[in-house]
C-alpha cells in the first residue's frame, strides 16, 4: 500500500530554487541501480552533471573496497562509504581519505559485530552475511534482499532491532541492514567532508541550499531530515512507513531513471540561469 507523505512531485520543484545548486549527494543502491545493476540513465546523468560543473558525491552503505573503485573510475568528486565512516577523494590523482572522528579504527569492533550478527542469523531465518563483507573496514552488513532468499522489510526491522538492543547502530538500506559501533551516520560525515574539501558550512542556510540529496531508503533518513533540498526516487514510497523524515520531493520514475529525472531538472535550472 502506498504510504502517505508530505513530499511533493518533482515537477512542482521551482527552477529558481535549484539555480544555486552546486553539489549532488546521492545514495547508490536502488537510487542509481535497479536489481543490483547501475542503470545507464543514471550513469549518463552523473557524467552530464560532472561535465556541467556539478560535484557529484555518492553517499552509500557500500564497503571501502567498492568506494576505492568508485572514486577511481566514476566521474565523481568524492564518495562517502560505510554509512559515514569515511570519505574517499582524489587529489593530484592520488586517493586520499578522511575518517569520521567518532569511527573506531578499522576492524576494531569486528569481533563484537560478528557476535551480534550470529544472533541475527539464529533468530531471523534466511539472513546471511552480505557478499561484500570482505571489503568492509568499519561495519557489518546483513543481506536481506540483495540475493535470494529475499526477505521483507519486517525481517529487516527485526535485524535492526537486534543490533540496536545489543548496543550497535543499525540502519536499513534497500538490500542490507548495516550495523556499526560509533556515533556517526551519512549526514555527519557528509558535513565534515563538505567543510574540509569544499569550504561548505552547513550551519549556513545559503550553503545548505547549494546542495541536493537523492536517496531511496531508511538509511537515507538523516539526509532527508537535514537537507532542505532532498529528493527520493519513486521507489522510496516502498519504505516511507519505516521513516519519520521523508524527502521533500519525489520523482515520477524509480531507481536510476528517477535520479536521471532529478539531474535533468538541475541541468535545466543551471542552463536557464545562464541565459
């Protein structure tokens, strides 16, 4: 059943509001992808945004190993990984990183997280480690809907609750439940990266309105809550009941085609402003 939301259709988003946007933060899974594949429309949109002078910064729950590949091979300015533990960026062709000050050393809590995960596997049938776990440094990912058997969001909520009751922070993405130990999330690492890399101060309203965030799932909720210009791709409606804070706008199309829809609106706003 479609959930009610105060989010408005993207077609009602005024072009004048978007003319000052310079940076596009975006989730990856089910925001740029569909059925675990990067959609061509989304990747083309990233290239178009980059060529037009926008910073594109994926903000993802995916692991450090994936983020290393993304920053080297995608036309993006930086990538925030493992739900805010770090940001990778290139400087003179060299990969650099910033770590969240509240994140532990890589691997420090791995054993404790594995112990909690074993409880999850016993109590929630069908759960298993995510296949990208070997490439992670800070968190643990439990697969509930990346590979069969597919579980529902009620099962994901049970997984999240077990981790939380055992003292970990846990967030539901569209495919995994990610858990870590430390007081950080996508929003706080994004703010740190924006300040240190691009001189943006999110305590200033003008700087906030130079940024758009696009996502699709409950682990994007800190971003939806924080940024005045936040957008969900259409499939975000599947998880609205698990969120208190919804995106301000929603695209007509789902997944990567929805991201491309947002990108087209940003590009049109910039080009209209130069006429």
